[in-house]
C-alpha cells in the first residue's frame, strides 16, 4: 500500500484511568458470572495496546502479531526500524516527562509522541 503517517497521542494517566475502568467492568462481569474469557481477551488487548505505545519495536510486527498474521517485511518503513536510536530517545523523553509530571502531582495533559520517518 501507500505510505501513511501516524501520530500517536498517549499518556500514562490515560492508561491508568482506562485500566481502572476496565478492571471495574471486568469485576462487575465476574460477579454476575459473565464470561471470564471475555475479561481475559479485554485485558490482553489492552496490554497489547500499552506495549505498542511503551516499547520500541517494529510497528508492523506488533500489529501483525496482534492479529496473528505472519511477520511482515518492514524494510525500515516504521520509526522503530528506520531510526531505532531516535525512537528510543523519543520514548525516553516521553517517560521522563511523565515521571516528572507525576512527581509534581500535576499532570499537564496528554503528551504527544511523534516519530518522524
């Protein structure tokens, strides 16, 4: 296909808020005797999304593995493969910003992580 660009907006606070809501919903379903497999699937999907945001690995590989597809050939077309050092540095800066905001007990909002290709 054609080249596409992606900008990912992610914050640990959003992750924590969503995790709390998901766990609360899963707890309600468990008490009502609902499908535990559904809860496990929800948790697995959420963990995969967080891993995609917080790890530096081939984006194409992450998506293919999530959907159970064969490993694709990226040919350095994603940020993690094209410039791993820059992707790691951007992630490190993002994590530093998040820990700094958390230590001040003030969260400035969503931090934008943008990986240039």
